[in-house]
C-alpha cells in the first residue's frame, strides 16, 4: 500500500490574528492511499523545487496515477510509503520507484561472493526486477515481478557484476598468454610488461551489461519489427512473407545503391539510385543505418526511408546486424526485437556443415545479444514461425509493455 502526502497550499506560520481559521492560508494535506498492482509502476517523475521540496514533475499519460487522477503536476510529496522525503535527493526518491530488466543470468547457488546463498534471487536475462534498496555498494535488494513469491532478496550490484566479468576476462587472457610464454628470464619479464598493458585494456574492450532501467507503459504500437539471426536462418523469407500477407501493415525500407540502374529499373521501386559521392556524404552525416559494398557498388538503408514507413502508419521490418540496435533502440524507432534461432538439430537428422555452422553462429549471437531480444522464435517450420510472429506483434500492441526508461524521460 502506497501512502503519499501531496501539499497543495502553503501555510501561514503566524496563524490568524482574530482566532478564526483563514482557509486561504492553511496548509492542506491530502492523504492519498491506494493498492498498487505489483506489475505496474506509478508513472510519475519527481523533482526538487527552489525550496528543496519534492514536486511531481511529470505524469505519464495512461499510467496508473493518470487514470486514477490522484495526483497532479505540481503537487508536493511529503512521504512515500511512510518515509519522509525531507533531506533526500530526487535520485534517492526515484530509487523507490525503480524497475530494471536483467541483462545477464544469475544463480546465487553458484556464487561464492554472495554473503548468504539462501538470501539471493535467481533470475534470467530479460526478467523484470523491482529494486527495493541500493544501500549496499555490492548487493542490492530486489524482487522479481510477476512471480507468486514476491519476497525480496539480494542481487549483485552493477559495479560488482562488472568487476566479476572483467576479472574473469583478465584471467582468461592471462592463461592464454602464459600458455604461449617462453620461460627464460629476460623474455619472462618482457611478457609481464606486455601483460600489464593488456591487463588494463581488457576493461576498455569489454561491453559490460548488467541491468537496464525500465518503465511499464500502457499498450502502444511498436514502430519497427527487427529480425536478428544467423546468416541463412531465413530472415529474408520471413520478412517477405509477412509483407505479402499484410501489405497494409508491414513494409521494408527501399535500399539505396551506387550501382547504375538496369534496363526497366525504376528509381524508388526496388532501389534508390544515387552517386557514390552523394552516398559517402550521407554516410558521413550518419544518415544510414547500415551500408556495405558488393561488386564495386555500395548498398545501404537510409534512416529517412524507415521514418517514411512510420509516417504512413505502418511497421517497418528490418533484418539487420545486431550492431544496428545502437541506433534503432530509441523511442523514435520503438523496435520490437525478435531473434530467429536456427532450427533444432534432432537425432537422426542429416547434419551437414552448413547446418552446424548455422547452429554455431546462432548460439554465438544468442549468447552475446540475448539482453536485446524481446522474443525468440526457433525457425523449425516457416508457417509456425510466421504465426508466432503475428501473434507476438498483436500481443505487444495490445498489452502493457516494459520499455527502456530513456524512451519516456
């Protein structure tokens, strides 16, 4: 149960001189008490005004507070859950309302660093965790959303997890170098000096991920459907099938190319034809999502062609490399990311080299980029894959969704 005390008027500390109550100068405190659903955030942000009072800064349209009308922008918060907001920063107050998406898998039973294994919470990549406390530098307290057992427990802090991953990577690097090291005095010293330089570089090379702060929004339409997967897994066929079945709902951005048009090719139908100089200029201006070369010609997907699809009220389908998510994963493109996994290899199946390569590449992508996936579909049968994708897109457009907090604030 959440209790808030919003202050609407400022009090007169001297009181009334005639003993009568002056309603215009009385401090009016409202006690706002309601039952909060465990899977829905309040949908507000806070700020400190010039008097160091905690004020409601924003109310998300469609969120719980907006629907109930219990608070308004400008209300002053006196307490949250019985805790006074006096002498606390906005960051400390927002921590009371923080949810994160786990970007790594964690099992306290296998963690030798945790103070008490029984106090830890096991979670998987993509799980939503409500953060209860960040008081301890190494161990946060949190609880999983949408679970019957809503008990709070310990989870590693981002700093602890980053330190752990970096140490494992450095130890691996050290072992690899030791295996190829010659054990003669002078050369051994050269190896040590070399290792120290590489030792420090490990931190810079690692793409460390821990938790991503998220917020739950009412149902809204995703603008982009991103298909990730190993080369040859069938993404192009899936994309073309969806567009053919739903031409009024899905579209693919027409690529740009520097090759000359063939006979009967129309500019803007299958390709946009541009000069090499123009394309290089646009690339330097960061106008392209992806680009590459083939047979002395350049090809690329311009961001503006994606925006044009959105302006038509349609969903843009992209089969891109995972690195493109650094550009796409914003509120502007609002992507729904689906990983198309390689078909399952069953006993008795004829395992040729291409199938093994596909499986290996698929597993590598899943291991590296799983924290970006909203959905994973194993492409065993194309008809089943199409059906699952249609159901997933319909569901995500009609139900509340957890999205990165950067999409909102």
